[in-house]
C-alpha cells in the first residue's frame, strides 16, 4: 500500500467519524426539542385550575353576600367533591359585594387564603400576591387588582371592584 493511500484512508475515516458525530448530535438536539415542546406546562395548568376555582368561589361569595343581606363579612365554607365540608373562614366583603382587598399585597394574600382556603403555595412554589392600583378608568372608577403569580411565570389577576378574574393565556 502506498503512503498516499494510507493517508487518504485516515482522512476519510476521520471525515466519516466527524459526520457520524454531527448527525448524532443533530438527532439528540431534535429529540430534546421535540420532548421539551410536547411536555405540558404543569405549573401553568395548576394556576389555570386555581384561577377557575378562584372565579367560582368569588362568584359564590358574591351571591352569598347578596343572600345574607349584604353584610361586611360572610362565612366562606369550602366543600370537597363528595359534599363534605373541608373548611370555613370568615371573608370580609367590599361594599360592591366582592372579597375585600386592602391597598397592599398582604390584602391580596389574605383574599387568596380566604377565597381558596389554602396557603399561598403551589407544588412547593410560593404564590406571590401583588397589589396594583391602575388608576381611574373613563367612568371614574378606581382600577385595583391583585396578581397571583409563580416565580416561574404563570399568573392570574383578580380585579377588586368587579370580581373579574383574568388568566394569562
């Protein structure tokens, strides 16, 4: 065998090995991207479920407030799926009939605990309750809201004056 043939064979072996490694890395990147994209965002789904539960409970509190003659406080009772009571908590109501929030983030956290009857934790992540005063709208109404969020991104807003809950879709 000639030295040129040996040299060419070594270069072709190196070139073949490089191509194999590049193809392997490319397939691994594609697999990682595929599996990462197809995995649902569990925290976003949990926050979405909590937003739905928060909406339902604030509406129930509003109707209970109406039925009891519009008191300053109601007793918020929580039930499980079998209809058994799981907890009760007094809940302060605003003059417009929605769970009351003071003008601070602690008020938002108290509303979370009163409406959902749970600590502000989701899957070992702390739920951060933030109060926002968005000023006055065109009708002269103050626009206040509480944002309940995880540090990882998912959140929903509770509008204090209307009881409306908006999810970040």
